[in-house]
C-alpha cells in the first residue's frame, strides 16, 4: 500500500530550525511531484513547497521564500523540508503529498488530489 510518513516535527523557539522528512514506501517518490502543505490551528491548508518530478525545479510559497528548502534523496526514497528562521505563525501540521503537478493553491478540503501523509506537528513558541 502506497504510504508517506512524515517525521522531524517538534517544538522550537522563534528563529530556530527543523528538518522535516517524508519517507515513501510502495512507490517511487521520483515519479511524482512532491509537495509540502501545512495547516495551522483553525486555518485552511496552505501550500509550502513543491519539487518537480520531471526536472527537479522547486517552488515555494511567498511566505516561506528564503526560509525553506525542499529536496529529495532518490536513493533513500525520501523528501525533505529544511525550515529556518521559524516564526510562531509557522506553527501547524506539515503534510507530505505525492501528486501530479506542482500547484500549491489552497482548495476546498474535498478538492485536494494526490496521496497525503498523516502529518508532523511543528510548534514555534518561546
């Protein structure tokens, strides 16, 4: 069964860093456009970043540019999200998504496509 498992979340102080991982099983991660979404408490899901399967191009939400880096390791079949200079508003559950296309737009909950992991919680506070 196709599975995505996120890890690496935790609690950090503002200005801190975290590295999130997304391990894929039962499918080859490189065959999909891989994304990170996040959802803050009481808010809609928000696209964070995407890495294209075809050419490795990366895309970032404006709110995250300069503070995050998406990457993937084909040998490990794992995707990563390096989060730096974290702010309290970055708090939320971060989801890994395997999809076709690098759209990061926010949609109605029933309109999201792709395969989603269960998420990893990132908490940024003093």
